[in-house]
């Protein structure tokens, strides 16, 4: 496949690029700032801003799928809805997988994760709220998209190749934790691109 990854320098995006290339896919890695040198022959490096719809449409021309793995800078959380809308506009006609947040998932205790302090402490509430707005913007768009909510904790770790997949309720382990490594999230992303599921909103976790 030919896959474009927007936000390729981030924690999730960089690992999605690596996972896709390791499986033999060609990746167009989109960086907002000056991109690093990427020596791998199956990675094409592009500098671009996802909100520039025209240039991004050209970047996405000819790819089989687009992954949106952008994350707002602190204080800019209110931009996520406009950003994902621009991404979906630019990718018109191409399948888009948006790596979002856990906020809009349902909590096992009822209600949404964003309102459950067991998963979203006060310090995380602003970004969790942004992910809820992000999903709503996707739902309002007619494009071909799928939204992946990670578990409550997403952090660098080890690639085990294993994970559980759920729909719109957050996944927890036996000890009540909700987490996955960024490496295994990347596995789930590329699995979805290779073999699309039926759910427009899904989650993964250990």
C-alpha cells in the first residue's frame, strides 16, 4: 500500500511510519516543520501543514490511505476540529484513519471517559475534551474515515504485536489499568489499514 502519515514526527506517527515500512508499505511522511533526513527508500518525506487543503490534496493524490496522527500544541486544543475537517477535505475520496483520544469512549462505570476521573485526571481534561470535539467533527463529515481511540495511557514502550480491539467502550486490564504502548498502537493502525473493520469508531488496549 501507499500510506500518507500526517504528524509523522510525533510519538504515534513516527511509530506508525516504522510499522508500515516494516511490512513493506510505501510511506509519505508529512512533517509540519523541517523534516528530518529519512534514509529508508520506502519513506518519502514531505513538509506540509494539514490545514493547507490544496497542497495536502496534491500530497494525498495516489495514496491508498491517510493516517492523521496530529496532536495540538498545549493551549491550541480548540483547533483540533478544524484541523481534522481540513484533513478530511484534503483527502476526499481516500480512506482516512484518525488517531484520536480516549475522551469520547464510554466508561465501564457509565457515562463518558472524559467525565471519569479514574481515567482522565483534571490535568488531562482539556486534551480529552479536544478529542471529543475531534470525533464530532469526523461524524459531521461525509468522508471515508475511521476513528481510533487509544486507551487512557499511551506511551512509548515495547512492540509485542498483541492487543485487544473493542468498539466504543474503553478497554481495561484485570488490574483496572487502560494502556497500550505506542508501538502496539502502530500495529493496530496498520492492521486496520490492511484489513479494515466494520466500526467507524474503535479502540484498542491490553
